[in-house]
């Protein structure tokens, strides 16, 4: 059989091709600039802040209302996140006790999270606002016209919850503060309208903009996260110019960060952080912040050079990382991506942390540069990240798997057989259970790309990925954008592929119905059992050990991929029209010479029943 691994490695080593931008006529997106000044009390985990927010309305619409996210309000008994946790059949194990009870429901007043606006002005005028759980509803003093700008001045206060999910204080690794989704965050408004979703522990969507953040905190704490530190020689903590003598006065330090063109801002802090840096050649500075604990040392020493290798891999196979730094920080639970940074738990098992790092770093491209609406198209960020991180791990960790995506296919087949699958177009909050959501987003999302490579060719797939990045970076791409990019690269029509795979639960199931003699030749009858159409690669092996492939294009593709097995002879057969349940092909060899027939030897086609994909002569 032809080895898939060699083919993929060859493709990934190919240089980048020149890219021509797609025509995005009519596209627009909002813009926001944040200036925040925050004071954190590390004794009671409460903080106060001011926020000046300049909002540019690039939409064609006049806006009379805006919304802010107040994520920390989710960590309170009786919140929507708490209710969802108590009612879902398979609650997240990190968020419940040993007896499956909600950890949020048990929080005391000093342990809950909250985030409240205490005053709000629009261009100096008082506005009406009200809290609805994790959403702040703001009725404007004056509408914002299309093309107009307005300035909001807000005072706010918050309390950091006991760490339960992503954000929080004093997690299992002992990290003091994991500050993600911590500030009043303006909701996104796009061609579909407002996206002011309640926070129930799923995904995020944000407005592109620039952040200028000053954070005042106890001087014993080391801080890392999003943004470039503006005053390193005043701060120290491993950020200062080598040889600089840092003198601090008073109890607190004010850290000043700026982050250009991002849609989120995270920071973490702990008095026991070790801060290491690694300057990449012709690349960003990598920062590593982790607890000064002997059991974590081996893990974090191993993570650092592999982060650089992963960064180089993604730069080559997706596109250049656009920022000057990236931070890998111990904190949170599991791993979660943020602008220019990630929070991951430390642990004493390097393999787990390295794998998480690779996945979260890949999100810097698939979510923090290609900023899809994760709540509606979670498969685009999680799935595409899973795809490229599987390729990365296979190469830089030397796994050398023939099919790096085998875990994703296994998960998808499990989901199909469970009977609990919902279409990938389901809103992230509306999945009936966590497990089907996770498999649909990560596994089935990864297969969207790996299987697309089967449809259009592996070289065209990687060219599609690079062109998609170049055309849609710093935008909010939607599913049609990746489909149209692939169509332009390959010359193949793919609307059927996007529709069936993401908007239905139709499955792929092709089989070899019979192999019979036909006047000195061999007739192979194929059948389509599942509803989802696909083109077919068919491998025929004869009694002399010769291998030959046959390609059955799908009529609705209106095109053909190049031979994926260039060392083997390929015969292109007539198109298969989807409405026909069977297809006959003739092999110019007597049946006695045929020892084996295989549908899709690469196993990149997600056929849900592969038992009928192989014929072996007796």
C-alpha cells in the first residue's frame, strides 16, 4: 500500500506559493480600542478598574444599543452556567465534585466571581444599563451612526472566583491568578447582528482592536499574558534589559501592557513564577512562566525548545505569526488559547503539557488571527487547530504515523455509532451533551480538512490553508470562506461537501457489492449506502503484486484531483452521479488475476463501515 505519511511530509516541506487575495467586496467589521487601569487586591481577590472604550461602527447600520460580556458573573450559584452544569447528562468533570454535583453551586460569597459596571458614560452622557446574568445591556444616550465613533467611560469592580473553569484563583497547580475573560468586553456586532451570548462555559467571539492596559498589583507577583510590556526596566521580574538595576518603591507595581490588533486580553500572576525567555531566530520572543516547583521543572524545560519548533512549523504551513512575542503560562485548567498567549496546567508529565502547548499555540492562527465566531462555528477553530496540531506533533515529536488523524476518525466513528450526533452547524451552547459537542468540534472538525485533502488532493489542501490564512487574517471568516478558498485553489465545486459534512448528520458509506467475471475481464460493482456523496480512489492488486488505482470522480464536483499516488498508474473513470446507488467499473484483467480491491487505501475518507471496502480473493 502507498504510505500516506511520506506523501504528507513531502507536501509540508513544499515552499509557500504566492497568494492572491479573494475579493471581499462588502465585508466590514467593527473596531474597538480599550484603555484600562486596574488595581488588584491579592488579599481578597477583588479588583477595581476604569475603562475608556472607543468604538468604531463600520457597519451599514445605526446602533441604538450595545452589549458587554460580564463573564465572571457565571461563577455564581444559580447562574446559567450553574444551571447548565446541573442539568446536562455528562457534566464537565472539572466543574463538578466527586459525586457529580456542581462546584459553582457550592461557592460562598467570598468565593464567587462577579463583574459589575458601577458607572457608564457615552461621550460624557449618562446611559441606562442593566445586568442580565453575564451580559450588560446598554441603551445608548445617542445612536451611533454608520461610520461613526463613540467613547464609553466605565468604572467597574470584580471578584476573581475560585478556579473552576479557565479563569480563577488558586487552581490545582497553586497558581494565584488566571485572569481570562476578566474585564467588561464589548460584544461583537456583524452581518448577522449582535452576538451577546450568555456564558455557559463554551466559546468566545470578540471585536478586533488595540488594548492599552495598566495593572497595579503586589510587587512580589510576576505577571505575564497578552501584550508587550511597556515599562520592563521599572518592573524587573525577568523582563528588564540584562544588567539593569531595578529599584521598586512601595508595596505595589504598575505593569503597563499594549496589545495591537487583538480581540482578547489575558493575564496571569503568581509570586512564585519562574520566568524564562527564548528568542527565536528571525522570530518572536517566547516567554514561559511557571511555578517554582521541582516537579514542574522537567516539564517546562522540555516545553521551551518544542514551542520554538512548533512555531516554525505553523509559520511554514499556515503563514507567519504576526506578533513579536508569545507566552506559555501555567494556570487555568487543561489548556485555553488567548491573544499572544496560552494558559495551560503544569503537571509532572511533559508529554501531556507539550501536546497541549502545540494545540493552544496553533490556536494563535486558527482563532486569534482567523477569528471565527466560535459559538456558531466552533469546528472551524477547534477542528482546524486539531488538524494542524496533529501534523505538527507527528513531525516535531517524531511520531511518524501513517495517518496522523486516526484519533479524530476514531472519535467521529464513535459519535456516529452513539446515535447522539448533531449537525456541526449547531450552536455550541445547544448541544444536548458535552461529548457530542467535543467530538463534533475537535474530531469531525479536523476531518473536514483531512478529508478535504482526500477530495481535492493533499497539495491543494495545504495551499488552501495558506491562502485562507493570507486572505482572511485579522477578519472573522465563516464556513463559506474556507469552502470558496478551496474551490479557487482546486477548481473543484465543493458546496455539496460543506453542506453535507457540516449542516447534516449524513454519513459516508460506500461498499464493494460484487466482483465478478465479465467476458475475460473483471466487473466491480460499487454501491453507495450512505447519503453523503464522495469521489472514490480504488486500489486493485493483481496476482503478480502489481498495484494500480482507479479514480471515480463525483459528478457534482465538476472537476478532478491530481493522482495522489504518482508512483502508480491511475485510470480516471466516468463520473458517478449521486442519485445512482450503484456504479459499475471494468478491469481489463481476468478475475483469476485479481487478488484484492480496496476503496480508499488512504483511509482519509470517513467511511462509517469499512468492512465492505475490501475485496480479497479466496
